[in-house]
C-alpha cells in the first residue's frame, strides 16, 4: 500500500497510523498546498467478514481531530453500503453487504461523503471489482470518502478500468482556491507497475497533488 506524491504538494507528515497486519492496513499523509490543510488516509479493509467487521470501526480513531484539516479517506473497503453498488449475485452470495452499516456510520459521524456517488447520483452504477468467480458478480468496493466541503469545489470522480486486473483504479479530483487542481488516485491494482503509461497519464498533465 502506498500514496505516491509530488514534492511540490507541501507534505508535512507521513505515518503508518497503525501496524499493518493481515487484518487490515492504513497509511496517512498530511499536506498543506497553498496553506490549506489536508489529510489523506488510505486503507485496506480485510476481505474476510469477521476481520472486516472488527477493522472498520477502528478507522475512526485514525482520522485527524483538527477541525481545520480536510479529510480524504480512501481505499478498498471490501464491502458495499447499498445494494445499488453491486450486481445481485455479488450482494447475495459474496457477503459484500457485511460491514456496509459500519461504513455508513463512519462516513456520517466523520462528516464525509462518497465522492463517486456524489458525482454520479442514483441510478448510475459502475463497479471497481469484478469477481473471477462467475457467481460472485461485480461490486463497487473502492471509495473516496471526503470532507463534504470539498464537494463544493468542482469535484470529479471516475472508475478507471485500464488495467489487466479484476480491480480498477478510482480517481477523485477537485479545485483548490486559486484554480489549482488537486488530482488523486487510489486502489491501483497490483499490476500497475506494468502499466506505467496509464499511471503517468492519470498523474500527469502538470497537475499538482497526489
């Protein structure tokens, strides 16, 4: 798990906010472009249901408490919070709804919002994971959960299916005061090292940010 950044983003802190284990991983970076305070926390939530239920509530303690700091929580949460984010076989047979309530509580309590869903209201559907098991369907397991205030700044979010993988990348971008675009990506499939031109195109274009 990694957060690629540019030196110009004003990084002030990088921390593994909890030990990485087979039962979940998380990494946090604080940065302050143009004097605005942000924290990105990327997390991998366990695939197995019981560790997932134990891990999700712990994420709340990893969020910054400074009210001046905008939070962007992203990653592979391995669950869906509504049946609209999965095909019927995925929600019924793979247990992807397990943990959905905890994810909803975390999002609401922290004042965060699902960036992709904000940009693509119901009944829009798209999936970031397509199971290689024929009966397990497809799900949107990867999220940008961001401070609601950020969604007032020309937000854009997309699921990028440009990898030879069962998992897609998810992008979120918004405009900072002063018309500086902050572009971010998360949940790159493990094969992304073989697709450097795709990663470069997502991060390129003279954009300042992650």
